[in-house]
């Protein structure tokens, strides 16, 4: 029982991280119908820049935190303006997805150039002894991560349901022509979605690095995990992304713990295949709802 | 208010609009009649900027808007209710209406938006009743009403309507047009209207153009058009030659 709880809690921790990355995935997917496969690199960027500001330059935590998110926002902004915007008119999702892969390689190279190949880490926001819960050990950083997930959910709920900008983004996701007729600048919404997703990914990086360390080439696997989480919850669904992230994180850790740790990454691909074959709309979305969204 | 001069539009190599010239005066309701495929929707789309034109010019309130993107034209006071309605089905009725006001929505105008929203609910009680429901579950006719109401939320100076009577009960169509007439007086709004229902559109419009395979073949005031035998034959379903005098 204790060991189960331990695996479960580790699962919740990484799950929260996957959820954050998957959120960004879905925000971009919703406004543009493209997958931003550079998402994982933004997680790495978040961890490494946080190290730079917080550890190397010894800035206070909060300042480093905001500078890191700002950096991610700027990179995402540049990515959208320089690579997506000029090609958005082609309306070819495949081309745009390939562009995001190209950008991810570029970003990875840049991060390696700046930071080298070493793994980096820094102390967590809450230091001190881990908490014991029913025999399982919880690092305090896990609580920080969960708090941030909660904050993010509240922010997103508020943004998409209470602000005109959020509603405009939803409108844009559903019908770009009609959104234009409302006077909505589509290109600006796309830019905003990239910036938001870059920031969420960087936040994930900031939070996870004290636990797992971060190095320049971790992006691709994180992108795959986030993609699986999105598919599990249903591509395009904000709440599905969060649920999918937790499910994947927990499944991974249970499999790694009880069967073999070498299977940790494989489980993600297995789940992905099963979902795509059996229930491509995701665990929680009905096929009809998806159709209503896209009609 | 709106002046089109020598508008040419192509889809690929298909010449759809051929040197279309027309104008809409301040506060006027102008109807465009034409058979299926004449290019009526294309005309409205090129005015709002959804379709690129090959040559010609569009003047709106004395300003050339040829090269402006759609959202800028909307901000200047053009608003289109498109053929397919363009309702945001996963959003609530109220959110649809609020997005109608997107072009002038900001913190300073929040009160104004609320006031206009209530005014619109007053005009269309069915929308008030369903304000918190998803727009996707409205009936086709209700969606059409929502589309028109949403366009009015933009406080347009020129409202472009593409077959507004589509799918709406005839008595309701009349009611909607009466609202539009009332709004025109309230806001000094002009209307450019495409309709299949020629009788109705001649009744409520001041002037009419007839579009045939991309060319304007008739222009005149609606009253005289109603008496014009050609138009009666082609669009009002009356064949005078065959009508037997009693
Ligand atoms: N996107 C497009 N690509 C190619 N041809 C098009 C396109 N849209 C419309 N057309 C063609 O342009 C012509 C005019 O179409 P349009 O929709 O403007 O007609 P309409 O007068 O609105 O007809 P209706 O009364 O049926 O709505 C038609 O022959 C149509 O087939
Ligand atoms: Mg049409």
C-alpha cells in the first residue's frame, strides 16, 4: 500500500507537468488546428533560463520566475511571427506542423549553444524536509506544482469564459471566417495562443527542474508525453488535457514501479496507439461533440 | 456612403463579378435581386473583404477600403450576416452577441455594450429566453435571428444581409425587417440586402439592383421595379402575358 501510494504520488507530480504542457498544446490546436511540436523545447527553455536567472545570476526567485516566463513568451512570439504567420495563409496544417518541428530543432540547438550539454538544477521554491503521508514521501515542490496547476486552471476558466479575448479565441477556433466578420484579428489570436502555450510550457519547466533536473535535449520526449496526454483527454479539450496529463503520469509510474522501469516511456506510446485506434476523440469527449465543434 | 466602381472578381479563371458599379446612400435600404449563382453572395463578400477583387474600387464613407483586411472594415462600420449564418455553436447565445460587439468592446464601453445587449433582447425576446444556452441547439430560424442580432451588436453603419429570410417564418421575416427599419432610424444605419424573396425585399427597400451572371442589368427605385414587367416575370413569379383578365 505504501509503495503504491509512493508510485501514485510520483505519477501525480509528473502528471501535473504533462498537463501543463498539454494545455498549451490544446490552446494552439484550438485556435489554429495545428500541433505545436516545439512545445517540449519550451519546457527545457523554462528550466534552463530559470537556472540562469535564479542560480547563476542569483536573482530572487520571483524575479527569475517572471523573467523566465517573459523570455518564453518572447521566444514564442518570435516563433509565431517569423515562422507561422507568413505561412498561415497557405492553410496547410501539415506544412505548419513541420515548421514547428523545424523550429524545435533550432531552439534545441540554440539551448545547447547557450547552456551546453550538462544537466542543470536549482533548489525548489519550498525547501525543507519532505512530508510523510501514510508512509509515502512527498517533496514540498510537489505541493507547489499542484498549486500552480490549480491556479492555471482557474486562470484558464476565467480567461476563456469571462473575458472577451478568451471568447474571441474560442470563436476563432470554431469558425475563422465568422470570427473575422466580428472584427477579430485572426493572426493576433494565433500569436496569442502561441505565447500562452509557450508560457505554460516554460512554467512546467520551471516547476519540474528542481525535481528531475533539465538538459537541452529533453524536449522531444516531453512533447510526445504531452501529445499523448492531449489525445487521452481529447485533442482540443482544456479539461481533457489536464485529466489526460494526470492519467498518463500515474500510469507511467505504476508501470515503471510494478513492472519495469524501462517501460516508463513506452507506456506513453502504447496508450497513444490504443487511443488513436479505439477512441480518437479522447476519453471524455463524445464523437458528436467533436463534430459539432468542427462543423 | 458606399460606392462600388467597376468591381471585377474572379474565382480562379472564372469571371464572377463583371464591372459591378453600385452605391448605397446614407440611411437607405438597397436590395440586390438575382438568380442562384448570379454572384450576390460574392458581391457582399468582396465588400466586407472576404473575397479579393481583381480591379475596381470600394469607397466607404469617402474612404477607399480596397486593401483593408476584414477586421478593419468591420471597425469602420461594415457588418455582414453571411449566407451560412456563421454562428459560434459551442458558445452561448449571449457570448455570440457579445462577440458581435468585439470591434468596439473595451473596458470603457462595458456599460454601453450591456445597454445595447438589453435593447437587442427587447427586440428579440426569443434570444433573451435562451441567452445562457449554447447557440448550437437553437433552431435554424432562431440561429438566423441570432446572426442578425449579432451583426446589429456591431453598431454597423452599413449592414450587409445575405438572404436573411432563409429558414424564417414569413411573419417573423416581416417583423425582423420592421426592427431593421426601426434600427436604421435609431442609428441612421444603411442596409444592403440580398434576397430570394423578391416581393418582400421590394416592399421594404428603397432601391433595387438586379444582378445577372455577374452584371448589373437593372437599377431603379423599388416601387417602379415592382411595376416593371420584366422584373415581375423574372422575380415575382407573375407572367403578365399569360394572366387572364377576369
Ligand atoms: N469559393 C468558390 N470557388 C469557386 N467558385 C465559386 C466559389 N464560390 C462561389 N463560386 C461560384 O461563383 C458563382 C457565384 O456564386 P455566389 O455564391 O456569389 O452566388 P449567389 O448569387 O449568392 O447564389 P445563391 O442565390 O445560390 O446564394 C457561382 O457560379 C458559384 O459556383
Ligand atoms: Mg448566395
